[in-house]
């Protein structure tokens, strides 16, 4: 039986046609499967996009309040729960503090609540903004705009004939999935990769320890009962120190700080100061050798006793300036005045000493002033 060339060719072409159809069918099936997966993964994409928007909103809120960007990034690197925790702690503390004092927490106080290790600062400097930092944590798309979307499989393959034969059809579909946008700047392939990734990836790659969330961070909020107890005790102690059983000892201790040693002068001043405190309108003011008047002595003694009474009334509460501000802002001023004095050992400069220095700020007068009142007092008087 002879060879039938025509029948062979027909069979060959029919076989090739079947193979070509099969190759294109497999490629089309792959595309349909990937598109279906992308549809299923779309809610995940939208969830992460909203999560990113929420994180950026919280980060921007803290930024506007005065929290340093690197401190915000340090907590944000651990994901949305970490940032949300410090965001809520700071906002709640701010609200409570303002409700008690009428003032906002200072930027220094806020940053102490969300402090980062110093070595993180260099890592944070690599990011242009908070949004840039969060973009690195939420990789919702990959830069792929440089790859042009192919018009046809043949052009994409670069081989017209091989394209017609269906060779490399699956590879071309995969390339197209990498470049064809499905939602926003996110391709089909990007979207399907999301399902295998965590919601948020630390932009620093886990280089730094997790941020410590401290619910008690920031100044303590003084409750009304504690505040009333301290103020009530302070009032009683003030009366005792100025007019009660301790008044004489307190007044002698006060005059001793003025370097007054003469017994007669101490007796005269003590009597005059007590009179000035009780009936200030009946006092005839004359300055002593140091330039101080009876009224000035009386005012200073009253201020000092206010502070000492407050200090003793609040003993054991471990109050900082932020806590003192909540009890009575006037005591912050007294703490600045007498608390610093107690720690430095310098007296507060009187009016005469200040006037003399300003009238003749010679080197000798400067050194004498600093010796008696301290360098900080000198700088304050001279505006340095």
C-alpha cells in the first residue's frame, strides 16, 4: 500500500490544530482562574486599604498634637494594633489632663509617652513622611508601569508564528497578569499575592524590638478626692505655719535665710511682719539695709509658707509639675521659685540687688551677684 501524503498532511494539521487549541485553552483557563482569585481577594485588598487609611489618620493626629514622626513610626512599625494603642493612650490622657487643668499636655510630655530608642532615629530618617513609611508596610501594589500592557499574545511573545501556534501562551498570560491593572495601581498578580502575605509588614524588617505599650504613660491624672484632700491639708498647714503653733519657728527660720543675726532686729522684724500679714494697710514701709521692706518680707514669707504647706500636704504623692498643675497652677509658680532655690542653695535676688546690677553691670558686680544668687538668676536678670 503506497504512502498517502495528503492524508498524512491532513492528519498532521488536524493534530496540530488540536494541540494549538489545547495550549490556548490552558492559557485561557489560567487567566480565568487568576481573575476569579482576584475577585475573591478584592475584599482583602479593600480591607487592607482601609486599614492603611486608618493608620495614617491616627499617625497624622499624633503628628498634629506634637508627637515626633520617628516616635510615631516606632509604634507604627508593629502594625495597626500597636499604633492604635499608643494613639488611644495619648488622646485619653490629653482629654483627662485638659479636663482637669484646662491646658494641653506639652510636646515634651507627649513624646515621653511614645518614646523610641535613639538608634531608631536613623532608620526613620530614610522615610520622607508618615505616609511613605506606611506605604512600605502595606505593599498593596508593585511598581509595574514600565511594562507595557501587550495588545495581543503574539506581540507579547515577540514571535508571530510561534504565537499563532500557541507556544508560550501560559507564560504570556502570566506576564499579562503582572502588568494588567485590576484595581487602582494593583495588578491581578499583585492582588493574588496579597492572600499569602501578612496584613502589615514591619518596614524595618524586624530590626528593632516591639514598642512597649504602657497604659500608665504620661502624667498621672489627680482625682478630685486626692486634690481636695491635699488642698484641705495645705490650708490647715498654712494657717499653722503663719498664725498658729508653728508660726514663730517658721518666721525665725525665714529670717535666718536673710542672714539677719541681730536679736533685736529679729524681734522687731518678726513683730512687724506678723502685723503686716494681719493688717497690711497699717504698715509703714521702710527699706532695711538689704533694700527689703516690711511688706516685701511679709509677701515672701506668705508665699514661702504657702509652698511649704503644699509640699508637706502632698508628701508621699510624688508629684511632678504636670500633677501639681492639676491641683493648683499657682503652686507650679511657687515650686519654680522655691523648689529650685532649695536644690541650688541660692537665695532669690532682691529688688535692690537687681537694681544695683543693672545700674552697674561691671565684672566685679557680676561675680558678686552670681556668688550670692547663682548664674541662672544672673542670666534671667540680664536677659541672656
